[in-house]
C-alpha cells in the first residue's frame, strides 16, 4: 500500500491548484458582495470587476469576446443551456430536429433523450472503431428543419478528438448551428473561434485544476438562444442566479496556469503508459484513436479481466483509476462509449481509463503499470475464461 494515493482519474476531476485557491480567497472574505454596476457600492463594483476580468481571460483563451462568455455551474449546465436554449429559440422559426453523436457525455446525450420524449426529433450519428463520427452520415442526416448539431470535441472516456473544423464546416454550409462539449479538451487542445466556426462551446474548470461547480458557455454573437432557467437577470439576462464570482475567478486563474510544456508532459505520460502496457501485458486493446486523442487520456481494455476487480485491487494498493464496467455505473449498463465503437460487453467490462494531471509523474506511471501487471496475472490465473480461450 502506498503512503499517498496516486490519483489517475483526472478526467473525472482534478486536484485544485493552491494558486487557484489563493486567487479565489479574496472573493470569499474581502470582496464578497454580489456583482453590481458602476452605480452600486464599492465592494459590489470590485466584485463586478473581478468577474469581468475572469470573463475576459476565458474569452481570450478561445479568441472570443467577453460578451460571448456566460458563466455557469459547469459543463452540464452549459450543454443544457446550449441545446435547450437553441431549440426553444428556433422551434417555431425552423423546426424541432437535432443531431448528436452516439458517444456524447450524459449532459448532451440525456438532454437529447429528454427532448425526444417531449416530441423533438433526434438523430444519433454513428462512429467508427476509433470513435470518429461519420461525416457522410452527418451530412445526410441534416434536414431543412434541423436546428442544431451537438458533437463533442473530445470523448470523456476514450479521449478521441473529433475533426472539429470539418464538422463546423458542414454545419456552416448547411446553415445549422453547431455546439461542442469541450470539457475534456479545453486548454489541452487549442481551439480558436475566429478560425473554427463553432457557435457554442461548453467548458468546465474542474478538469484543469480549477474549482468544481463552475464552468462557462461560449455563445457566438448573434446565436439565437432562449433563456432556459427562470429567475433574475444575471449574465446579461442569459442565465438566472447569482454569479459564482470566486469560482469564476478561480476558473480564470486555472486557465492562466495551463502551459504547453505541461500539456506535452501529460502526453508523454500517456504514451509511456500505452507503450509499457502493450510491451509487457498480453491481450490488451487500446480504446480510441491512436493519434487523435487528448494528451491526458489512455484507455485500455485488459481482456479476460473485469475492470471492477482491477479497480478495486488498484485502490487497495493506493491507485485511483476508472473503469467502463457496469458495476461502476449507477445505470448498471456497460460503457456506451466502448459499445458505441463496436466493442462488446467483455471489452467494456475490462476497460481501464488512466487520465493524467499536473500532480502526476513518470514514477506514478511506472508504479501503476507494475501493479497492473501483477493484478492482471493474478486475476487471469483464476479466470476460467482466460484459461479456456487465451
């Protein structure tokens, strides 16, 4: 058992950077008022300035303008706001048809399913064995009454990066709005809205060592979107509810702390993990694209082994990873992502996702691979399926 947990589940959430906390503290204890205009009192004005400075930092990271950024409670709210807001705005003007991919995270997937129950028409685009959407199918599914296409930039489980420029180009040519969930690629893979004609982007702070419970939605100027949550007039009357000013400030600080050098190191840990596993452990499969994947993600299926068993054994040894096994899902279903790329239940159940962050090292990779080698051997030795088929 390790003295300290080695955390390798950074796509679920990351450890808060202490420098982010330091940036947030004044907005808890000193400038704790709600954001008020220039006609308010001084503490409220200072709070407003902090919020707007954070908005500018987020906007600059995308090549956007501050007015195009709406702060939210996270990527789930951002995606709900984007999809529900657009369909409400365009339902009578254009239609009730939307398109999403089969691999979307639940914020998009379940929003689409909920809209389907309300009478909207939804098409779920297929993907290939590496998780790339079928662009020809996308073209063929866009109709005159299609109001929105929502396809993630990076997959939450297997890390596959879509060709965002190609998708955006198709949507632009078809005069359809395009939303992307960039939660797992934001600040790790560049995106510039002046070059890529995406209309809305969901983001979250918790995947880049920022605070939980705060995110943002980029909304290109002129995009028709109806306010979907009733209440006050915050965020220029696009989102109701008091702004999370400490969270927004922390989000912006987290953005400022991300460097290209750090991202390159995450990619080197990813590649080293894959290299060692494939050289030293037989009967393994890489899930997702070999080349077009997020720098922090390595998702590997260990055949003839249950992912839940591996995860529990790793936890007892001091490692935190995640699995696509059904028993680790509240829905009791195997990973829809692994199944979506053509994998069977055995492949889904044996998948382990390693995702790296700022506080990981190559020593962590060596330690977890060494542990996995032992665990896989132990579990396969008692597996009747392995002894029969391998």
